[in-house]
C-alpha cells in the first residue's frame, strides 16, 4: 500500500438513512405544484429553467425564504440522495477541498458538511446575494454540523459559476480542489457556453485525480454535459441518481492523472 495515499471517505448506510427525506415529502411538493398549475395560477419560479442569465438572476433574487424553500424542496430531496452517491470513495476523508456550485442558502452545503471534519475547506458559490447572506449568517451561527455533531464552517462567495472562481478575493489556485459539485444548477439554469467556461475553470482548479459532479437537466442534457466535460479532458466515472430512473443525474468525472492510461 502507498504510505502517502490519503484515506478516502466512505458513505455508510447510517449516513444515507440520516440524510434521506421520505418520498411523501417529494410527492406532497409535486402535488402542490400540479394543483397550482391546474388552477391556472403561476407558481413562484415558473419560467426560470432554461432562461437567460438575467431572467435567472432576477427570478432567484425575487424569492423570499419561504417561497424558495417550497420551490427548492424537490431539489433538497434529490441532493440528500445524489450527493452521498456522488462522493462515496471519491474524496479524502480529511483535509478535502470541496466547491458547492450554486449552493443556494446552504441547502446542498449542509449535506456536504455532514461528511466533513473541521480540516475540510468547503466553499459555496451562488449568484443570489440574499442566499449567500443567509448561508453566511447560518455558518456564523454554527448552523452547519457533521455526522458527529461537530460544527463545520463553510465559506460562501457571491458570484456566477460561469465566471472565474474566487475565494477571499483571489482566484482559486491551480490544482487546489478535490471535488466540485453542483445540484439543480448546471442542467437547469446555465447554457452550454456557460458550462464550457465553468468546465474549463474546473479543469484548472481541480487537482489531477480530483472529481467534478455536475447535474444534467433540460437546459444542458446528459449528452451535452458529457461532451463538454470529456472534450475538456475529464473522464466519465459514473452517475449519481436519487432513484433508478431519475432524468436529471449528476455526472461524475475524474480529472485525469499523469499515471492514467489514455
Ligand atoms: C434550485 S437552487 C439549488 C440550490 C442547492 N444547490 C440545492 O441543491 O439545494 C439553484 C441555485 O443556483 C443558483 N444559480 C443559478 N445560476 C447560477 C450561476 N450562474 N452561478 C451561481 N449560482 C447560480 C441560484 O441562485 C440558486 O440558489
């Protein structure tokens, strides 16, 4: 065994049980959405999927906390199943550097924190100022914890993930990141040219042997996302679904190491 090899994180059944929200929560949310549509009313957030960047930014900026929580509930349900599947065995158990791309008010970050220890660096990015402020407030108040109840303190940055990635006012360093992950963002609210810019930046900041796990969806379907990431040199290593026939999986790609065969 390589003495320099880092211990990798493994997700347990207890983790999965602790994180999962029941199906009834998802079904109730979907039923409420269908009732709103059937009654001819617009539900908050309607028309943002696949829209241009200005419409997306305006749409998310208009949410209050309760409206966003209701809109995002299906996504929250999905993340609590997809994130464990995406990260299992792929990131170091200690000292991991993880980017949460499009983190909202910390709804996906809290799932990453479940697996973290205080040696991790977790940076959440979101373009909606209000969400970043909420996430920051929560972090300051000690509102993120890991599976043992230890407080985890992620950082948050307000910026578009289609732009070069910054933290503490400086561009992220080359090869400094173990995992970059997105949920309910890339496949819904970005367009292919934005994803190409994002993937090029991730190809710079993710270390060789590190991973990116990006969500596919109607705006950037599986084939398009695969083409963009493999075109940039990433290698597809799997996909993470919240249930067997889920149409919006996260595709998991590895940044090739010098030792990997072509
Ligand atoms: C459906 S929410 C998902 C939030 C979180 N990832 C989760 O799973 O609960 C989508 C988030 O993506 C953010 N977003 C959309 N386009 C973005 C962009 N170009 N850059 C950064 N964040 C973006 C929105 O502000 C919103 O918080």
